[in-house]
């Protein structure tokens, strides 16, 4: 294909990818908002809320290695489309149950598990395909546009969910999600997932290599990438302690602060607005020079923000001030999430060969999620027993300590030796000018 035509097709991919994510994410966010409010208002229990989170996390952790294997061996376009169709079918099943015998927690938990599985295959495959969809110079822009689309959805969907909750029935939320998922399938079917693919001969399904052998090959490859292994271990431990925020935020605002659904939706929108603003910044600026260092600083900031989530539980504040506090806090939280994720994603896209991307990203997904179901159970139990503010402060302190140890200066030096060379050169230049 002519270079000009390929670039035009890549531009089409940039926007189609972003719009597809926007539409499907909007439906998913509205659904999640409605289901979360339904569970908390029906049961009033952090444990039930945490159980639904586990139903989302555990299948992803278990299925991610298989998703990576499949993504490296079979048509990535087919996997994405089939996954999206399965998502539509799962929501259709819950809609049928709701209309016939009524909505129940077992039906919600089952659907959450199914959606988690389909999302895993779609996410791992899409992430593995970025370098095949767009040219190398625009990888950071592609990742930023992806984050922007999800941020737009996250801004609008809680506001829509908060306004509609209690006004329209649950089937309306489900129909919105089904419609969004169907449109996403149509858009994804027009994309060429091999436009810029650089992998060597794609592994055919007929070859004798077993799934276990293929996954072992991915692990062996990772052993050669020590910096990426460090990122995986950081993700593993950080995501565990972020369980304190995942469970505690909704529980504190809805159960302890008795925040109205409309106001809770606005705080969620502020989080998305922070993500959007930082995504726009990354989409227009040049590529980050030292991604691991930038991400380390972002994680330390996230730890500090997590520690002050429970501040209104320590110092009583009027309702209006509590609402404003959480809007500002969540805006900052959203911005820092993008500051952590985008540089690392671009770094990994460029350092990992195409034929290993599915397995490596699936290992990252598995390791990142491995301890989160345990975290959901533990924190759901803790929030029902202990004051939320002390749980958050303790978890934040441990999180910051972990990052300082795992991303210590020697690790940063290994990832970015040129950073220290630049510092040395600047120091010498300063001394020379002083003399």
C-alpha cells in the first residue's frame, strides 16, 4: 500500500478507534453507575458492592493469559469483533431476565463476570494491535485519544446516570448499553489491524506449539526485559492497595456522606475531566523522554491523594464543601492516572515486539489484577468494621513506601541511563561556568 494511503488509513484508525471506545465506554459507564447505585441502595453493604467488583476483576485475572495467547495466534480483528458481540449478548441476557423474573444480585454478578471476560479479550487484543493500526510516530497520540474517548464517556455517563437513576427503569440502562455495543462492532469491522504490523511470520493455529509452551515463551521473553518486569511488579502491589480507594470511595460518599446520586455523578465526572485534560495534553505534546520517572512521580501523587479521600470523615464539613472537596480531589486523581498510564503504555508499545505483545500485555493484566479480588474482599470486610479514613491513610502510606523501594533511583537509572548522562553533563557545564 502506498505510504500516503497508509498514513490516511492510520488517521482513520486513530479516530475510529477513539469513537468506538467512546461509544462502548459510554454504555459501559452508564451501566456500571446504575448497577453500583442499585447494589448499594438495595443492600447498603460494602461487602455486596465489593463482591460485584470481584466478579469484574477475578475473571479478568484468570482469562488474561488465554486472551494474550489467542491474540498472538489468531486474527486480532476477529477477536475484537466477537468479544464486542458477546458483550451485546450478555447485556441482552440480563435484559431478558430483568423483564421476565426481575433483577437480582445473582443475575448482576453473573452478567458482570461475562462482561469481564469479553472485556479482557477485547482490551488485550486492542492494546496488542496499536502498532499495527497506526504509524510509530503517532503511538502516543493514539494512546492519548483512546484515553480521551474514555474520559469523554466517563464525564457524560455519570451525569446521565445520576440524572436518569430513579427516573427511568433498569431496562432502559441495559438497552442503552446494548445499542452502544452494537455501534462499536460496526465501527471496529472497518479497521485494518495489520496495516503497520511488524511481526515476523504470524503463528498459525495449525502449528504444534501448545498454549502452555506459548505462554512459557512469553515469560522467557519477559525475563529479557527487566524494566518491564519491574513495571509489572509495581502494578501488582499498587493495584492491591488501590483496593482501598476502589471500595472506599463509593462506600464513603454514598453510605457515610449520603451524597445524592446527581452529586456523586458529578464527582465521577470530575475524575473523567481530569483524565480528559491530561489526555489532551499528552496528545499534543512531544513524546515523554523519561516515562518511568514521570510515572513514578504520578504514582506518589496518587498515593497522597488517596490518603486524603477520608479527610471529611476526620474533620466535619458542610455538605456543599464536602461536594466541592471531592470534585477537586477526583479531578486531580483523574489527571494523575493519565500521567501514570500514558508514558508507560507508549514505552511498552515501542519496546515489545509485535509477536509477543498479546502475551506480554496479558501477563501485565494478570499480574496487575492478581491480588485485586483479594483486596476487594479484604477492604469490603475492613470498611464494614473500621473507620474508612484510617484504612485509606494506612493503605496510602504503604503504597508510597512500595513505589519508593521498587522504583528506586537505581531502577530509574537502568530504565533511562541517558537521564543520568544528561544530569552529569549539566553538572559539568555548571562547574565549568562557575570556574
